[in-house]
C-alpha cells in the first residue's frame, strides 16, 4: 500500500488539497498542496515514521502503528513533532521556511508551511559549476540563518545540499528540521526526532550520539561539508580519512582558493573545540592564518612556510659569520705567538668553539617508531546492564593486517555477546604514540544505528594493552575505564 496520501486528498474539511508528494524521510512525508480559500501553494509535512506507521486498509488515509510495541515511540514522536512546528512558527528568519498552521488529523499530526519554488542546492551543484564567489554568498546566507537558530538554542543537525533550497531570488531556504535539537531553559535538550545523521556531513560527536557535546560547532561541521561538496562535487571526506590523512583527505581543485580551503577545513576539524564556536568567530577572525590552526602536520600556510625558510637562512648566515670571525681570531693568534705549544692549545680551543657553534644548527629528530599492529586482538567489556538478571558482556575479536606500511590497516571484527552477534569490515589508523583507532566501515544488520563503532587501543609503556570501547553495542558510548584486551 502507498505510504503517501493520494493526490487530490483533502485535509481540514477541504481547507487543504494535496497536489503531489514532494519527499519522504524517516519521520515524515512532505506534500505540495493548495489552500482552497485563497489558492495559495503550501507545503504540508505529515508525521509518518518508516517502520512504525502504516496506512489503514479501510480508508487509505488514517495512520496506524504497525504493532502495539510501536505505540509508545510514535506517541513520543508526535509530541516532539508538535514542538518542532511551534519552534519553527516562532522564528523570524528569511532563510528558514515559515510555519503558520498545525493540526491533528488521520490519527497523526501535520504542519503547514510556505511552499518554496526552487531547486535544492544539491540539484544546482549537479547541473552547473558553483563558483567560489557563489559559495561565499551561500556561506554568508547560511551563517545568518544559523545565527538566528543558535540564538534560539536550536541545532539543525542535518545541514546538507539536499536540505537547502534556492528560490527565484537566489536566496537560500533551510528546510527539514526533522533531526533538530533544542536546548530548553535549564540546559535540558529536547529532540524533534530520534538521533539521526547523514554520513559525510556529521561530526564525531553526532555520530557517537554524544548530545552533551552538541552545539553550534556541530552545525558548522555540516556547513563546511556542504560548501566543500558544492565546490568540488566530491563527497565530503570521512572522519577516519581526516584523522588518518589530514589535509590529504580533501580533494580541493586548483580553482578553490587557499582562503576558502582553510575555512572549510577549520569548520570540519574532528575535535569540536577546534571548530568555530559561534557565528561571530567567522567575522572576528577573517584571516585564515589566524583561524586555521595547523592541526594537519603538512597543512602549513604559505606565509608560515616562507617565514620558516627565512629563519633557517638567517640562522645559517649568522653561524657562517661567527665561524669566519673565529677563523680570523685563529689567524691573529698564530701571527702574534711564537710558542707552538701555546698556539696549538689556543687553536684547539678555538676549533672546539667552532664545533660547538656549528653543532647548534637544529637537527631534525627522527620520527618515533610506530608499533606494528598486525594480528588478532580480543577485547571484553561488560555494558553494566542486565537482561533477566544476567550481566550483558561483549567479547570482540579484531583482526588487523597492514595495507600501507604501519600507518593504515584493514581487517574484520566480530562481536559475540548476550543474545547478540555482529560482524563487519573495519579500517584502522595507527599513530606515533602507539595508539590505534578502529572504525567499522559496514554494518550489515544495522545494529549500529547511531554511528560507526569506534574503539581506541593503546600499548602502554610497560607493554600491556588498554582500550576504550563502547558502553553498549547500540549507542557506542565510550567507557571511562579500560576494557580488558589481549593480543592472541
């Protein structure tokens, strides 16, 4: 049975007539409709949860839950849906779709908003080349939008080209607040949906479900990924690639200026504390030399490179002049002294001074030795939860084999625990502090619903292993204490 309402269906006793379905997500269906009394084009969002809701076979319009167990999550989502509509109706921002009606019907809820005629930024970037000047304009418009949202303590959490429309006046309209979060007075966070995100546009704190770390910086990461995609027509790099490759993870073309590259990488830093913390940061620190801290090793600004080269050249010149001066002293000493023994002693002393002066030239330290991680590792962690009085523990087997020296690895991982099991491919990156970070790159049975599973393993100074693992299989929160881990 079709999940959407049929074209021509009416709502509110004929006040709204459905024209067509515009799209469907995990938590709702959006329709184009006509308001009968004034023939105005509107958009209507209907609460309809995939996997939870169905259409009644009796009338094809009533929304029902698929089974009794789904009644509670649907009821909770219905309350959050109403809050979403209320918050959007209170916002006065030209770049945010305006909501002006909310009602309940067909055993579900609806809200009515302006219908924006235009294309999504995703469609525009596919059809034509977005210039850097256009990208700067889009960035400015979205920053103004986020200023309004963040001032109301709302994080959008799903900014991407598909959720940004361009109208006939080349103005951007941010849509789809289904994933948004709101901080109530007192610091409590409310959600308009379950935790959800779009891979490539979500930072680590969102992928891991750490809502206490959500903030403006979470939206800035997605905005940076959005600008990156429309400029390069490339999928934004994954967190694993950014951590493993640094600036090399970004495929910028030569047409993207250094300034723009720095701004994008600033917004997409894996550590949320190193991203912009508020919209004003973009205006207080216009110079990318100031805002783009060199986190990536090989990401050294050109001016900084020149400065470093000039400093080394100046140091060499000074050292050479000192050496020449000392040689001149040797010559004078030899001319004025007839005592060969004394001359020899003085020359030896001067030569020693020359050697010490020259040895002050900085010597590049050898890179730390990275431990090879090839092999099989077993980690055990008890989630601190019980099922029927029995503690739930997980035993994880990780098999690693090097694919690029000792820095990048591939392998498989299997998890066997209390009434659960999982297996999948993994990728890993080793670091020079003898730690390795492991990412799950596929989840065939969709157990990891809130993000890629991540663990950190470390070789301690005494040769033992320690690890941080997820608190429970489903939410992937890191444990505070070390997981028991051994190498087989």
